[in-house]
């Protein structure tokens, strides 16, 4: 059974038809990349899986979004619990104006975990998973804003991992970072695949080629092509895909 | 053409610079005037300038304080040895006593010989304390004039009695007024903060567009109501309500003042806190929600802490609004210049005192200067509040 799936999803921002009949299945413990030009709907599609689009007024969604066999837009689903299971990393690093430790502990605290020992342990594990531990272990009480941009983004990843989600959504996580920091995040994504299902939206096609198992190409709200990453980049079936990945537009 | 435009631009620049200069000079002049008038009280004596206080020339006492004179008049001090003189009872001699001591014949029908009578009385009475208008003191006076101590900053700030027109000596202790001001301001903030913050959070985070668009003008309207209307409302509605609910002898009290001032500070607190809450970046809210936090948890743990410096600034400005408010407090606090012990007693604030008393204070007199000195104290208080506001507003975020 697919970990994440979308069936004939349509999304409207007021009158704007932003996603058109998108159907897609993603397996557990894989990395899926969403690529496409700006405004093609890839981020909007990603944000359906943790219902972040709910925050925007005048959004209408049709079709089914299924996680672990459950329709997450049905009335019985608790949005808070869903988001606990599906972590998210944003385009720009967005640590809270709190200490490094409190940033990572935040998700546990809001989910009612009080056990200090457990929290300490999870913070350490998550920071290690995000390969940030050695850099910050001596300054956990310092403000998260003292970290560099790349460190902040890895902190945000650690923050997402701390509540043990099974899926991590990444919305252009490296677009605000320099190449070195980008490389670190990509390495991280590769390592995290063993334990998590990862969906990554990216502008950077090399990045998609490097980190993902499967790639979905979006254009003007439609899913044009979805296949193994290798196939997409070497022998795309659609002419639009080919034009995009060879840099003729975008 | 180009030349002409350049000249016009220069003129406009000049006009702008001049406006700025005039504004600064005006502000400076007002402050200098205020402090010049206010501080001159410390070179004044608490008795009228044309009053002479004197003793027999054999009396060793040569200086008295205002308080000692008051105590002598109140007969708390009756013997010279209590204030460093010989063991002799104090014989107070005022115009009243003159009327009973001398016959009309002695004084003359138009009091033309009163000065001579006074002089001879002082000479023949060792224990006399003369308190007389200077126009009945002869030029070759044979008594010893008593020096009255100037008003000191300490007695002014720490004095507990405010009777600026009292005879024989004015009691100028502003402590009750300062405490009254602080007391009613504190009450106003305690009242306005929970309401204001709750409304701000509701408007910024919970209310939908429609409700907010309706609520915001209402709050702003609240800021536009003249303070005398608030005072009138307080007098007619809040004062009787307070009296009834707490079963007080009078409703005019610190509590009534606090409620009225609290209502007046609400718009400031609401608008500024709401703006601060709204500046919370969307990214932070989303980060919190994406971690499974509920909307309320996000408000409590992310949005309010992020806006805390703005909220603090709102409180400080609300205090600033309340501390200088005059009309409304004048109308509802009862204006008793006593040190307040509870919110159910009448009290009096600095601005209310100035407004109520300036009209009857003689120009340039002691009372007049005392009111200016009160103005200085108020200015310093609001200045400190503004400094704190600047400090908080500029403080770096975590």
C-alpha cells in the first residue's frame, strides 16, 4: 500500500484553479521530488499532505488525499495529530525566537510530553539525525538566531524529526542556502530515507536528480509526468518535461 | 527656468528647516518655563512675603521651620524650650490679639498708631511670637525678626500634607498626590491590561475579517471620545455603581478613577498590541502548526512571546495616557489629598490638582509655584515612561 496518495485532486484559490486532477502515489521510505516552474502548484500540492492549505482563506479542495490508508480530509481526522505524524521543513529557515534546545523540544511540549529525561534524549537524537549535534551541543541554551542559515535549516529539520513523524515534507529547503549548506542537507535527506518517507519540492533539478528516487513534474497545475528519477532525467516521455529539464523554459 | 526652480526649492527647504527649529524651540521654551517656575519654589518660604514673624530681642531663637510655626499655632508647641529657647511660655500675638490688647484710643481710629503699640508690646513681652502683616511693623522695629526656613525638596516630596493655602503656613507635601497618581494609574493598567490584551488577541488571531473590520473602528472611536465625556460617564454611571456594589459612603474613589482611566487606556493598549501580534511572521505560525500545535498553543507559545516587546510598549504607553489624564480623574476620584490606603477611598492626582487649583492660585505666589513644581514632577514621570518605552521598542528581539 502506498504511504501517501492523492486521487483526482483539484484545488481552487477562489476562482483560480491551482491544481487540476492530480493523481499520485508515493511509497514508504522513498524520496520523491516535485519539480516544475514557479507557480506550477508543486508547493500547494505538498502542503495538502499536512493540511497547511487550511490556513488560507477561500480555498476549496476536491478529491482524496490519503495517508496510511486514511482520508486526511475526513471529519474524524484530528489536524493536530496529522501534523504530528507529518513533519514539514519550510523554504526559509524559520526557527522560533527561543533557544536551540527549546526549538527542538517545542513539538514535544505542545504535544503534551513533560518527561524531562525523554525530552533531553529526543533533542539529542534529533540533532544527531540532523547532523547538527556536534556543532551545537555546547550551546543548546543559546538563541537559535546565533546559528548560520544552513545550521538553522538543519535545526528546523531536527525540530521536525523530534516528534517522530513518519513523513517529512520539505518545501524547497535549500533555496535560501549556499552550496555547502545545500550539500549537507542533501546528504541528510539521503540518510533519513531509511526511517522516513520524504517529499521534497525543489527548483534545482540537479538536486532532484541527486536525492530522489522518484520525480514528479508539475506544470500549470497539472501533473505532467511522474516516474523514476532516472527515467525523468534521461528519457522523459513528455515533450514539456524534456523542455523543462533541458532548461528551455522555467 | 532652472534657476527659478532652484531658488524655490531652496526657499521650501528653508521653510521646512524653520518649522523644525520653531517646534524644537517651543518645546524647549515650555520645559525651561516649567522648570524655572517650578524649581523657584525651593527659594520660597512657606509664609506670605508680607508677613513678619518676630520675637523679643532677648529671645535666643532666631530660626523656625514652617512646621514649627504650624505647631505653635495649633498649640502643640507652647513653650520656647521645646524649640531651643528659654523656659517661657509662647505668647502668640496676631491681629486678633491686638484688638483685645490695645484700646481703640491707643491704636488710633485708623490704626495709625498700631505699629508703635506692636513695637512696644514686643519689647515688653519676652515670650512673644509676633505674627503680623508687615504694614504694621514700624521702621525702627525693636524686636528680632525670625528667619523662616525655605521649602526643601525633601519636605516638598515627602510631606504628607497638601494644604497650599493654609494659615499661618502653607503645607506643601506632594507625597499624597504622587501616590494618588501612581495608585490610580496602577489600578487603570490592572484593569485595562487583561481586557486590552484579550481584545487584541481576539482581533489579531481569532476574529474573522468581518468582525475585525467592525471592531477596529469601534476601538479607534473609543480613543476619540473627549475625556470630559468619559468623566461625565464615570460620574453618572461608574461612581454610583461603585458606591452601590461595594457599599461605600461615597462612590468617588480610586477604584472609580481606575476604571474610567482603564477604559481610556484601552484603545492605546489594544491597537498597539494588536499591531505587535500581527507582525508575527507567518513562517513562525506555520512552523508551530506544522509541529502539531493547536491554534491556541501557537498563540500562547509563539505569537504572544514574539509580540511581548510590543505588548510591553503598549502597556507603557497606556500608563503614559493614564498618568497625565486630568479631566476624567478630576471628576470621579473625589480629590481628597490624602495618602491612599485602598481603592475604595477618594484620592487626588497631580494633573487633577493642577487643574483644580491653578485658577485660584495668585499669580507668582507660593501656591502658584507649588503647582508648577507639581507640573515638573508630572513631566519627569511621563519623561521616564517615554524613556522606558523607547528602550523597550528598540530592544533587540531574542
